[in-house]
């Protein structure tokens, strides 16, 4: 995770694009998206490991089918959180932009 100073330094760097502070969420809301973020990343890491298995073994694995279902579910929940919060707080948005959260400060940034 980046600390507050890193975010300030990074708001206009070429690597990450332009960032603009557009809002803030509550600590409880931050915890919701952090859980979804960590769960999604964990499932994606597991999928990378399973993709190293032979295709026949993978297709016959109940774990694989459960993983595909769980990734789909958590991705939908993750997107729904962003959609709901952006409407609730009326965050600025632009075509091709994306929101990011600083888990330390609960600040929401728009990356363009």
C-alpha cells in the first residue's frame, strides 16, 4: 500500500496517470471494499496456480468450477460496491477513467 506522501507525489506521474481526489468513504465502507479487493486478488492468484495444471485435470476439478463461480461472484460484488458508492457520493467520472481508494485515508481518487 502507498502511504499518504506517495499518493501526493504520484497524482500526476506518467506511470500512473493524472489523479484527482474526488471523495472519501467511511471506515466501514473502506473495510467492505478492502475485503472484496483482497478476496478477488486471492482468487485470481489461485486461478494462476490452477492454470498450471494439465487441462484435462483442470476441467474435471470441482475446485476449478467453484473458483470460476467465486471469481464471477466477487467481481460482480466488487463492481456493485463502486457503482453504488459513486452514485451515493456523486463522484466525478470521465470516459476511460477509474476510481481508486487509498485504504489508509479512505480517500477516493479518479485516475485519468
